[in-house]
């Protein structure tokens, strides 16, 4: 069995990096949100959060929104 090796500066599965995203739209079924992170568009799963709306700031890791808030507030 071969081991997985992270070759980039940040590994998606073992990084402790938390990204702040700003929601721009929510899918009709409420499972994903279109958002921006540092001005770049992205999509994140919002299955773990209730009633997400455009304009909210979420903290996400690995493409999954974990909570509401900002990175600055968590410091």
C-alpha cells in the first residue's frame, strides 16, 4: 500500500487552514452556496448550516462551510 504525500504548500485533507467566504447565492435545494473567497468565485457545501442567505460570511474548510463568522473574529 502506498502512502499519500502532500506535494503542495497546503494539503486539502490535513491543513488547518480555514477560509472566509462571502455568500453570493444559494442553490434552490439549499445544499450549496456560490461565494467569493478573496474576490475569487467558489462553491461550498452548506449542508451543515441552516438558513444561509446571500451576504453572509462563512468559514469553510475543504469546500464545506462549517460555521458563520469571519476569520478576524476567530483570532
